[in-house]
C-alpha cells in the first residue's frame, strides 16, 4: 500500500504534464496559423507592389499610344472633312 500515494502523485504529475503539453501545442498551432495569415498578407501586398511597378513602367507607353491614336483619328477626320468639302 505504500506505493499507492506515490503512484497517485505520479499520475497527477503526468496529467499536469499532458495538460501543459496540450496547452503549448494549442498555442503553437495558433502561432503557426497567425504566421500563415501574415505570410499570405505579405504575398498579397508584394503582388500589389509588383502590379503598381508594372503600371508605372507602362504608363508612358500608354500615354504615347493613346496620343498617337488620337492624332491619327483627328487627321483621318480632318482628311474626311477636307475630302467632303473639296471633291
């Protein structure tokens, strides 16, 4: 019977240890989930930054092409008017 109190204490110590380990594992899972969330946000912001860089690089070309298209339409319209007025 002298082993009974020792065995009881050992089971309590093991129970406390298991509880502490489970609590630490849960905290670790929460931490990992938060890290995954932050990594996803970082990737999203990086993709947005790449898009803005690309848009900034292409903006002068877009202005040039739109301007040339507008001028071509203006010249074509003027030639059509001139043709209609002076047959």
